[in-house]
C-alpha cells in the first residue's frame, strides 16, 4: 500500500475507500459544529425538507459571535435555534454560557485525533491542533450534513511546514504563524492541508498549537494539523478521553511542498492593515499611536494568553488614551483566570473584562472602532471594516505585544517594556 498523507488517511477512513490527493470523496462526518449561523442552517435544513438530524450526538451548537444578543434580529435567531435544539434533543447545545466555539469544543472533549470535523466558521481549522482534519463549510452545506451526515470533499494537497530551532524569549506561536503567513502570503496554502512539524511545534503547548491551526486558514488552507503526541494524550486524558488513535502522515508520503522556517532568531511580529500577510517585525511598527487594544478571540483568548498579558501589565496602568479590552475565550478560562487573580490584576491595570465571546473580533459589538481609530489585537483578521468602521485600522500581534502597546499608547516591543 502506498504511503499516505494525513489528509489522505483521514478522508480514506471517512469515505470507506482508498482516497488519494485530488480525489473527490463522499465522506462521513464525525462532528458538525455551528454557532449563531445555526439559524441560517436551520432555514436551509427546513427548506430542503429536513425533519431530523442524522445523529444528534455528533452535532454541537452554541452561541458565541453575538452574545448576549446585540440586536433584535440576533435575539430572534437565538430563540429559533434554542427551540429547535430543545425539540430535537440536541444534548451538545451550550447556548451562550460556554464561550467561543473553537475553545469550547476541544475544552469539552469533543475533538479527537483522526476525526473529520466540519463547522460553519472558517476557523474550524483550529481543531487540527489535536490531530483532527477540521474545516469550515457554508450554512447550506451544513444543512446537508445535518440531514445525511455526509459531505463531498476533495482530498487536498499537503504543504508541510517545519518550524525549526526554538522560539526566543518574548516570541510566541502567534509571532511564528504571522511570520509564516507574511512569507507565504494570504494565498500561500490555498486548498491545502498544512502540516506543522518541527522542534518549535513539539515544544508548544496545545494552546500554542491551536494558534497555528487556527490561522492556517489565513493563508488559504483547507485544514491545518499538528500531529498528536504525549501532550495531546495529556490534554485528552484530562477530559476523560481515551487515546485510541494516533495519526500522522506516513514516511515517504507525497506532499506538494516542504518548507523550513528557522525560528531561532524570530522576534515579535505585527500584521499591519489591511491584510494578514502584511507582516513586519515589531520594531518596524513601533511608535504608531493606538486607540484600542484587544486581548481575546479563538486565536489568543486562552489562559496562557491572559497570563502572558497580565505579566506585562502587572502593577502598571494602561495608557489613558487606550481602551484595553479583554475577553477570555471560554467560561472555564474566565473562571480559572478569575480564581488565579489574573482578571482582577488586568482590571487594576485598566482593562475592561468582557464575557467570553467573539463580539469585538468580528465587529459585532463590544468594542467597535470609529473612523480614523487604530486597534492592536490578538485576533486573526485585519481587513477593512473587520472591527468596525472601514476607515479604522487593525494591527495583529501576540498578547504580550498588545499588552505592551496598551501600556505605552502606541505599538511597542514587549521585550523593551519588560526590561
């Protein structure tokens, strides 16, 4: 049998046939996730005559983008989905209490290595951090999945990225992925499965790996994966999940391209407006005045991110010219950060602490930007209008860089602030 890539293995298993790169397969879905756009999925599901979800145990639904509801229309959508979830006996329905979908699903033990996962959100690629093939789909596609449990997929090419060396002090997974995207471009991995390997990936926590997989879609990837290891096992066992399946590409499997990035001398990075691949070293952006600093999202709202930001801000005050906003990625993170005193410390430094959710990231509410304003953010997108006015500017960076910038009132190098 020919050596197979990770993508070929997962989609062969899901389709029940030997699948190779370029094949179009009908794949059985292991897990399907939707958030507020469940209302659109429900509408399409009903229009196509759907009556019952194919397997209620394989569907996860929650609200995270507009929570609490920010408009009457959003509230009406929430109500419709709540009623459907209750009528359909969806046990994995978290409503607005749990947090951001891409933190909640791994956190609650829904994600396992080798699974084929689809979600009505482009950053569904996040679950690749645990060795799943996970990808975003549209509402109509999800309606079909609800009805049949299957979806047509083309087996993608594979792009293997080796992150070698070790990250210097003050440099994070966010800086690493920004540098990669800056070098490859926003279309550098179009419809490819990106495999993250190498010493840097091995050394990262699961939270750090989630940053890589999450932002793989920002260079066009269909999926982004970190192969399971002992850290994956530990993460899963902590959630009562037995480790039944190890999955990785076979040695000798054919990949489209292999690239190596030496991270040994990498410093903090910043993505300037209005593209995620407009990446420069923090020194080149330092000194640009900001009006808002945001720490949170499905990219960098995890406990280690809040700890990193609090370490920079501890005992200091954010600039009076900056609105510092913090949103933990989940309720569990919020509670733990609260119990550890992290949130109270951030609040003493001037932060406004929000409920877990996506609001500021997509510009739904809780931190909209006015024309001419600038925000530095730990989120994953910075195109025009992403966080409010199309005449505003969004800069992307790590939690440490965002925290340092909040202190100075301008984009700042966290290594300088921490001296």
